[in-house]
C-alpha cells in the first residue's frame, strides 16, 4: 500500500485553483450587465453538457455519470426552488439531493472504469434512476419517517449557523470528501482529484442555494473541474506509460520537437531483463521496471526520465552537456545496483517503511533480488544536429556499455 506524502496532494492544484477562482468571482457577479446575469442560470447546463460530451468521447463512464448526477441536481433546484427551500416538497427535494449526491460521488471514485453503454454502465444508470425515484417518492406527503430523518438535527439551530444544509448531510459530505481525497492521492488520477473539486463545489452550491448567483457559479465550477479532469486523464493515457507512471515515448518525441540546441540524452537499459523475466516471471519483471522507473524519476542534474519501450528508458537533460550529467548518471547506476528488491509474496509488508527494514536485514538469498542497468550518453552538437542523431549516438554508447560488461555508464 502506498503512503501519503505532500507530493501526492499536488494533484489537487487544478481543482483548488478553480474553486478559488469561483470564490474570487462571486463578489463581482453582481457587477455584470443584467443581460449577462440572466444567462448565468443557463451557464451550468452548457458546462455540464461539455463535461458530458467529453466523457462520452473519451469513454470515461465514471465522469459521465457524475456529470449526469450534477445536471439532474441543478435541474431539480432550478425547477423546484426559488431561493431557500420552502414547502414540504421543495425542502425534502433539497435535503435528499444534498444528502445523496456526495456519497454517490465517493462511490463513483471507488468504482473501476467500466464504460457507459456496457452492462456495468446500464446498472449504474439504473442505480441513479432508482435514487431519483426514491427522492420523488419521498417528496410526496405522508412519508413521515424519511422526511423526519432528512430534517433531523443533531444540535438546536442550524449548523453551520445560517446554513440551509440538512445536518444528516454533513457527515455524508465529510466522509465522502475523505474517501475521494485518499483515493485520488493514492491513485494520482486526475478524474478522482476532479471528483473532490466537484464535491466541494457542489457543497458550496447547496449551502448558497438562497443566494441567486452562488448555485450557478459553483455548479459551473464543478462542471469545468470535471471537464478538465477528463481532459487531463485522457492526456495521461496518451502521453504517460501506465506501468511505470513515466512519460511515454510519445511525450519524449513531443519534448524533443522543441528543444534548444544544447541538450544531453542518456539511454538506460535493464541488464539481462529477458533472463530475469524467464527466471522470476512477468509479474516480478513488472516490479523491476517500476523500481527502475522510480529511481530514474529522482535523477539529479535537471534530468527527466521517459519510458522508451520494453526495458529501455531515456533521460533528457535540457541545456546540459555530457560532462555536467555524468556524475548524476553514475550515482543513478549505483543506486539501482545497490538496491535489494524484496520479491512480492504473501508475507510482503503493507508499509514501505517495514519493507525497507526487511530489505536492510535480509540476506540477498532470502527473497530479494537486485538488478543493474547500462547507460549510454550523448550530447547534441557537431554532426548531431537532429534529436534522432543524438538518440542514435546514445544508443551506440549503450551498446558499448553492454559490450564492456554491463552495469556501466558509457559515452
């Protein structure tokens, strides 16, 4: 199991920025011309339509159903509420939506991506439809038990003070937010981080339902957050290697297309990887690739690592010469060679700290293996005018490292 670090939470920068922008915009909304204020109520529909189209186009079922959930919620508010909820039907509707939507967002964050028109997608659609029918049923007079539960108060008076949010919704919002935040931090998924932004924006929209502009502004913020999450997730699918988490060869080609004249390329290859795979199996081979990728990700000297293909990686050093990066590459090579990787098994510890303790105390023969890499380095300049020429030269240096016995850095 991964442990949470400060770095994990950088994935929330975009949702947090959009929420901050919505808060900044709120006091300025009233300064808009009257014609634009009339259009403000329709803006969430347009933003949610965009999120829905993007979800359909990129086959992101979880985002599609969350956008559908938001659209239904906003439509119900627009057609049944005029300011703060008044009357039994409007009050029950508002309380039920505020109570049900946050757990639904958390539930979709925990689900695997199963598409939209698949069997799983139809089941999820039926699940949302069943909840909509339940809310419609609960709005009818006579269903006292449900209505009393939704209106139940833990403390006398509103909490928070002046908030129209039903008190049973508060623990649902808090628990759902915790679930989504932990899930997104561990998975590093743009869509899951967007779900947390959506949940926060939805909560503010419900809390400000009595204000004429809060709900449209924050529902729009929720839809934009979701759209950007879908786009970022789709970008990662195209430009990031799923196994290692490193940028892919496609991302490397994009980077090479606008590099300056001075840069250095290192080609890194795992030694005897095929033999390693045949001996220990492909699952352990995947562990090795993830291990090497994690070490490459921390290379010094301003280098950025990419998965080139198979067991081969590329490190790009913009604005650096060969002599400036050799020490960093040598340090990287040594760090990989000295690392004892404990083979996954039933007794593998769940925490990384315990795993480190076991690696330091266990002999190499007791369930641990080590790998080495060979590295070839080349810099731009001279007859190497194109990036392909530099990569070819680095590949040739890599072959020389392997020919000299492997576990070497060669130029």
